[in-house]
C-alpha cells in the first residue's frame, strides 16, 4: 500500500503550513494557506487525506523548520480504514 508523507512546518510568520513530500524530497503539493497552530494544520491534512478514500496510508511529519530536510520532531501515521 502506498504511503503519502505530509510535512507540517512553521512558515516565515508564526503560522503553520503543510506540504506533501515525494521520496526524492521534491514538494508535490502544498496547503496554499497558513494555519494558526500545528493542530489546525494537522486537522487540515486529515481532512484532505479523506479524499484518498482509504487507498493509501498517510504519514504526518511535524518538522522544526521550513526546509524540506528539516528534522522531524513528531511523526504520526494514519492507517486507512478498511
């Protein structure tokens, strides 16, 4: 089963955004908006991931900086409901 990896990261302000990262570290999608908290950004990821309709596993990495290679400070895996 395919895994989609999302990063939740702080933006240049004091807000958070999400993006999807491919295995080659390229950004493949972004939130397009910022969120006031990490929790709000994670909720947005979960809402977006519902569109996958259980076809893949979702991994959410919270990183410490906006750099794609930022250190993962928290990771959460959401298994699809079968």
